[in-house]
C-alpha cells in the first residue's frame, strides 16, 4: 500500500494527514506555532516556524508509521491565504510574514481602489481589502524601503513551504487569486496592475495548477527525515479551496457552510464567470480551469465564544447549546447581528458592530444563546441569497462543517434558515484532506479531483427543512436584513 500526505499550513498550527488509496486517514499530527502582534492591528509569523513545525509533523508521522519511509508517494499542501513572504536574492525571508488577518493596510487599499476603479473588479473579481497581498506589498514599499530594495521574490505560505521541500519557487493559482495581482479569468499575472503600483515583474513567481508536480523532496530533507527514494511534491491549494474539495464541493448544486472562528458560505462555480461586483469573493478553484465564490462572516463561531465567555463562562458549549434548545424558534422575539468584529459579506464595513434587537424583561439566557446561533446563520444566508439572486443558483444540498456541524439543534436551524438539505461529513478533516486528494490525483491514483472526491468524501447525517419553520425564518430574515441599514450610522458614530 502506498500513501500520500496532505499538509495544512494554518494560522495557528500545521497539520499533517497520512491517507491511503481508499481515502482513509491513517494517521495525523499537528504542531502549533506563535503569532506576533508587534502593534495594534498587526499580525505576523516567522516563516522559520512553519518549517520547524512541518518538519516536526513529518518526523512524527514517519516515526509512528515507519513504512512511510519507502511507501510515501506524494505530498501536497493547503495554506492560509494572502499572507506575504518576501525573499531576498539568496531566497531568505526579509521580514516576518504579514498575515491575512493583519489590518494595517487600509490606506493602501484606498490607493488601489482609487487607482484602478472598476478595473479592479473586472480583472481580479474582488475588492481591495486589508487581507489581500497587494496592499501588504505596498505597505512594505512605503514603510520599509530598505527591505523593499532587497526584495527579489514574494511567495504565499504554502508555496514557501513547497520551496523549502523542493528548492523550486512557484505560486499556485487558487492562492494567487487572493493577491489582487492575478487576472482571475485569464489565470495569469495582471502586468498592468503590477506596473501601476511599481511591482517589479521579477517579484512575480511562476504560476502553476494545483495538481502540477513542482518537484521532489530534496535529498537533504529526505536524509533528515529518513525518507528513501523520490517523493513527488504537488502545488496544492488555498485553504478554502482545499476545504471545499475535502467536503466534496465539486458541482454547482452543492454548497459549503463552514462555521469556525469566522464563517464561510462557499459554492462551486464551474468554468463560468460570475459578476458579483465584489459583494462575494470569486477565486480560482483547485479544480483545473474552475472557480468558486465565497461569502464571509468575520465573527461566526467567535460570536458564540464571546457570548459564552462574557455571559456564561461557567458553562460548556454543549450545555449552553442544550439550553438554547429550550428557546422557541425566533428566540422569543430576539434578533442578533454578529458584527462584533465588523462585517465582510454582504456589508464590507469594518466599523459596524453587533447588536441584540428586541430585548425584553421576559427573555432568558437560552433565548440569547439561540438568537446568537440564529444570527450567525442569518449572516451566512446573506451569501446564499446573493448567489441565488445574481448567479441563479439552486442548492440541493449544503455540507456543514466546523463548530456549526457539532450540534443537532444548529444543523436543523441551518436546514430551516437555508431552506436546503444539510449534510455532515463522516470524518471531517478540512483542508488537509483536500491537500491529500491533490497529491492522490497528482500521483495518478485518480484521473480527476472530482473522481477522487467521489471515492474519498463520505457523508453521514442529513437534516431536512421543516416547512413551518422555513416560513417563520423567512419572515425573521426579512427583519434581520433591516438591522444593518438602521444601525450602521449609529455604530460609525459610536466608533
């Protein structure tokens, strides 16, 4: 039996999955690494910590499963998007990586929007937001000119990890789509954008497809890890694209609802261009010549965590959600908007803040908890509504993953609010499984990623919308949609 490894390079940790030809996850390991916040709003990591963590993960997997030394066929990656790694002429990092959740670049975003106007969305399909890579490049250019003069290349996190393993530098397109430098439909660097902001063309890496072989594990790394023979390395993909693949989102009738710290509502777009005018993200997929759209709730699970830690610190999440089940649909007249960190979809507004609407003296903790759960789900429905209204999508099934998939109550609420069948995964492995699937296809185990998904992705539970609940939630959702425009100015003035 031969194996592949999927490596998921996240914001707080790196995770490795060993997967066999049947799609079974045989073994997994993870290593944490620190975040650095040198100033308010800054978020950075040392790329050396990614390499250290990945090396420890691979060592642990190989020591636990010695047959990997001879039977490891391929490795691929999933990685946090947007984060900037700047290299000098000797391919050494010039500074800490500036991460996707760093918000220092508001001025640079404004400059990009003013300079490019409508061409920005025409070319990149996305608005200029602080998370993207181009604003980070411009920030370094303005604030760290000595470093900028030494910059010879830039990479994204998983591509830097690939460089360490193989010695070859490149950037894969599903990740490049999050830089604001890629013409998404043409799938090539947009040199007009690069020239407009003084980004030297030499900085732009060679572009690859997700399933492209980008090299083999370097001899020195093989010797250090005890690997015998050649191990192929494949380009991999952006974390959201890999998560979608790992959940089987490979056709246009199936969506993904992922509720972690933030929340994502994602849909496969096939080969078709969609014009969401920046209201949704539109990126290249890991599936060749395909695309996906995505809406983001900045504080999804974070809203529930904040609520628990603030108002019920002594309770477990399970106990808190069990209490919420005692509250009726609509939370006894209470609505919650999860804008505690600002909002992304459909309101690109960093200054709006959350609210409880409809408080009265008869409401209890269970009503507030259910309102938070319903409000998070309403926020994700905003993305679903945009997809249905603009692209004419008709979802037959939504796969739910993350914290929102751990509760029968929340899963049923999703079915009723989305008015769509909700399915859960038998084994939820997230982006790491998507990375392993890319390696499996790269190794020739399957002809296509779609074929691999049919073999690797197994669903478990199903939840169906209840007609009476759907009707009530449709009425409440119309009220929810009115909260943002009626509280926006108040929030801005409070800030």
